[in-house]
């Protein structure tokens, strides 16, 4: 029996057996090969490195692709692009701090193991379409736990510290919020779109539950003093609400309320006020709150068009260069051209995620794809905007690139979902 006949004989709704071609991706193998050569030539300059982690991580990407029964029918560029961004992230994080570079590779491996072995579970995402409020309840429970047991860093209580490990559960909450918004708007989006603004009672009835999701961003801002994550949550909320309802009036109103809340909180919380002050005028306190952004600007200027060259710049002069200012570290040694190339890779991921939303066969999948693609895009805009001075600097990470274990795992989970959505075959229900 031929392979085509075997596939044709499969019962409807049953995953077809993966063909030999579906198990391999030449583009992914090419990217991993180039990354291996580049890392082997450059990383020894930073001292000893646990090479076995990188070998296992490369195997993790291959296993991730091989674990998908319909890999040949999914987007063939997403995994190679993400593998390339991850390799570049390991390169620059290790350049700034070799120990953090090895931790980055370890967390990458953890995320790859989860998406590879959990593939059969993730493809059944439609089973949670009717689960709405559980996502909000769990998110609120995490916030409450953080308020009592969280570990505070730089004025924000966003971490659970377990021995030498720190976990940032807010990274997982952003996934929960997308699932909540997608489930609710898939069911009620058309009804919300049909309502005029003057129908106050009906608007309150339909939009009231969404305030729970929007309120997560305000809660993050008020209780955790985390401007970056609050802006991310708000961006997810507004983007998904507009896509589902085309209600520009509600989007503008919600944004205005958030800005007013930000102004009030900034006036009463020193940490938030200092962040905004450092953004508006870092030169007023060059050795205090303005020192970090100033060093970031110096790095960007030193990089010029082509960069100083790997290991020829001084990104270590920037405080928290591996986390908050990894983009400035990269731009210093690889220049404006390297920075634009990196942003181009992110743009490719976001565009392909939104394309999956346009091609989706159902509203729930379309909204999930929109939410996850928007989440990745907003993270890049917020952190890069903060580094170059267009926005206040925030504590969120540059996806797959800056150091952050929880962020790496959560972003790999999001990318895996986007990759599933690109399949030309129907996922099992």
C-alpha cells in the first residue's frame, strides 16, 4: 500500500501518520548547523561553557519538529527563525555574563522538552474553548500568592524564589489571559460588535466579564508596580477586543482609563515614578536613576552602522545588560544593521502568526493566533522602545533573546501554539 493510500484510509478526524519527509526540516537543520559553527567559534572567547547544553538544545529543536504528526503541513520557517533568535540570544547573553548564558541554554532546553513531549496535548487546544473564567481565577490566585510570598526585586514583587531558582509566574499569566479573551470573544464578539455605545446596559452586561481580563493589567500596575507587564496585558486586551468586535470606541475608552490609572499610580509609588523620571530626563541624575539608560544610549551610539565587533565593545558597563538592555548590548557589537536584522526576524514571526489567524477555520483559533502573535510583537515593541528611549524602560524580556528562564519557557509555549495554528490539516478535537 502506498503512503498516499494509507493516509486516505485514515478515519475522519484521526491524525494521519507522519511521513518520512515530515520528520525532518532541512531549513531547521541548516540553521542549527550554522548556529553550531558560529557558537563554537565565538563562545570560547568568554571562557569555559557547558557545550552539552547546546547539543541537547539542538536535539530539542529537532525533537520538537519530529513530535508533530503534521509537521510537513505546518509553517516551515517558524522553527528555524526561532532557533536562530535563540542562538543569537545565547551568544550575546554569554558575552555579557557567561553563567547567565549557560542558564539561558538550560531554560531553553526545559522549554523544548515541554513542547516536544507535550505535543499530543497541545494539539487538542480546542477542548478548552468553553473554559473561560478558570483562567482569570487562577491568574488572580497567583497575584494573591505573589503579594504574600513573592520575592521583591527593584520594587516589583513578581518572583517566587525557591532555593537558588527564581520563577516569574506572570509570564504564564499572559498565556492564561489570551485563552480567556479568545474563549469569551469567540462566543460574544459578534454581539459586542452589534451594540451601539448608547446601549449602556447591554454593553455593561457583555463587557463586564472582559473587565476581569482588563483588570489584570491594572492589578499588575497597582499591586506589582510592573509597568511593562501591565502595558503588555493592556495591549493584548485591546488588540483582541478590537479584532473580535471592531469597537474602536471601547478600545479608546479603555486606553484612556489605563493612562489615567498610570498617572495616579506614578504619583504615589516611588518605583514607578523613578522609572518614568529616568525616561523623561536621565541626564538630571547621571550617576543615579539615569545611569542605566545613559549607558544604554552610549552603547547604541558606539555601535554605529556596523558595530564594534563581537567582544570588542563594552556592553558590560550597562547595569542588567543581559536582561533589560540586551538589545543595546547586541546593537553595540553588531551595529544598526544587526539590530534591524534581529527586528526583521521578530517581524517575520509576528506576521506569520497573524497570517495563521487569517487562515484559521474557527473564531477561537483565529483569536488565539491573534493574541499570541500580538503578545510577542508587543513585548518586542515595549522593550526595544524602552532601550532606545521612545517608552519608559520596563522589566519584561525580549522574547527568546534576553535572559529569563520563565520567559523562555512561556514564549516557547506560545510559539508552539502558533506553529500548531499554521497547520493545513485540522487539529484533532
